[in-house]
């Protein structure tokens, strides 16, 4: 008897509160994304609201600066958005943030408001990295930009008021995949020692062929077609084939030993569910530490798009508890 799930399998239900939000979002946010839509998405973001320094400072709670630091060898500088609690005197923990956007859109201010919520509660420094986007800049440009910024941040921890032994990497979606890749790179290259990795609905597997990717085709946010668009932008014709680097697609890694403790969460009703669950399992099999949450009825990015839903509140509280525990705050 085959264990393969047919592509027409019934998808899991959305949480009722999230389903109501999704019905409204669906009027402007399509499930699928094709390559021809990338310029339109970027134009929409360019014309839409961005988080200015004034908003990031939160009434003077944070000192905000944007700094250009050396990028990978032969590549342009990397821009880091640095937000430091204004009243801090002693060195603080830090979260190094890699933004989402399917590898094709976004900047270092996308998603940073959520990280600042944590920072305001726990008092740590936020460093958010700007990386080059695909398809104009395919792998390894995005992850190498992120790694260069991480190495610079750790090397300049004293200047930034950061405790170098308490740096956590964090990202959502594509940013979660990049954060997972950074943990692998730091381990393999003898790079910065990381206290943890927070991977929120991370984009990990270029093969795009899990049961959940088939179940959720055409549904929710970031479906199988959108996922193919993002991965093909990053990898071109290599997507799904042999030899893809784990620094591009961390699900390709065969050894997940020696990594910092991981927090992994994902919705039960989204494309990335099965690859994220599998990644947590692989960490455990390698003798590592991972906390895994599969939020019932959650679509991709549900807590950002429907923050008042009960399951969104639960997800946000779980992340904060893990951060508090890992950082000893």
C-alpha cells in the first residue's frame, strides 16, 4: 500500500477566526504568484507604507540607525538596520533578523515591528539585514549578504552594546529559511556562536513536493505555485534537482548536529507545514534541541495578517516565552 498522499487530498480546515480574515485578505492577496507578478508586488511595496525611523524608535524607546557594512568579497556593502534600547547601559542580547518575502521582495524593515515588540519586552538589540533579492541576484547572493552582516555584527558587538554570547537569529518565511542557513554556515565556517535560531514558518525545501504543498495548492497564502516562483527565482533551473546547497535550501542538509537551539513554528494549513515538521525531526535525530509548534488552522503568516485571533495570540506568546527562556531575560 502506497504512503504517498494524492495531490487532491482534502486540506485541513482553517481556524474559523483566520478563515474570516483570509476571506477579506483574499480580495487583494492572491494565493498563487507567478514570475510576471514580481514587478507588480515590488511596485506595490515601494508605493506602500514603510516603517520610518520615527515609528521604529517607539517614542524614544529605541535608538535607530542604518549602517552600511562590508558585504561578501567582491560584492556591495550590506545595509543593517540597528535598533538599540535607548536606556541600556550594559551589553544586551541581540536578535539578528532576516526578513521574509519569498526571496524576491522586501527590505530590512519588513517584519521588524514584530521583533521590536519582543525587544521592548525583553530589552535587547535588534539588527535587521538588507540582502540582495532574486531573480536578479540568485543564490548565493542573499544568504552570503546575510552572513556578512552577521559576522560584522558579532565582530562589532562591543561597539553596538551587544553581548556576543547572546545573539539569536530570527526570520519568518524566506527569512526563516535564511536564518536556518545562517546557523548551518556559522557552524561549518567556524563563525559567530549563536544562542538560538527562531524559524517562523520557514521556507526550507526547494523540491516543493510535500503532502502539505499539494494539499494547499490554490489555497491560503503562498501556495505551491508561489513557492515554485520563489525557489526558481533563487535557483533557476537547479531548483528541485540534485546538488542544491543546504545554504540555499536547509532541508537539503544531511547533518543538523551542532546547531544552536531552534524554535520552529508553522500553521497546519500552509504549504510549509511538512517540511518544517521534518526539519525539527531531523534536528532531534541529530541530537539537537528544537521546540516545534504546529498551529491548528493557521495559514502562512497568519499571526501577521490576523494578529487578534486567539491562535495568533497563542503563537506570539509561545515565541516570547522561548526567547525569554533562551536569553535568560
